[in-house]
């Protein structure tokens, strides 16, 4: 059963937007997305877990493109 939230539905209707555009995290939005995924045969879509080391690895990858050794001129 899909709960009716008058504020969410009226805001989306008045703005000409989809419910998911008004509130991505609302319970009704999640229910609609799950129902659409099941009907399309996609099953449940899970968000990938974020690693604790991800920010550190991102910084290291950004610095790896730079060389710390001085450049030599070809003779």
C-alpha cells in the first residue's frame, strides 16, 4: 500500500515535477522506485558501500600523475 502524503503530492503536481524530483528520500518515492524496478525485472538496486579509505586513495591518485623528479633536457 502506498501512503498518501498530501504535501508531497500537491507540491509535485503544482510544480509539474515527478514525486522523486521533489523528494528523493521520501518513503513514498522509495516505494515507487522499488515497484518500478520489480515491474521492469531489475530487482533490488543497492547503493555501493563507501570505503573508509576512499578519500585517501582519491588524494593519492590525484598526486600520482605529478612527477617529483626534475626534468632533464635531451642532448
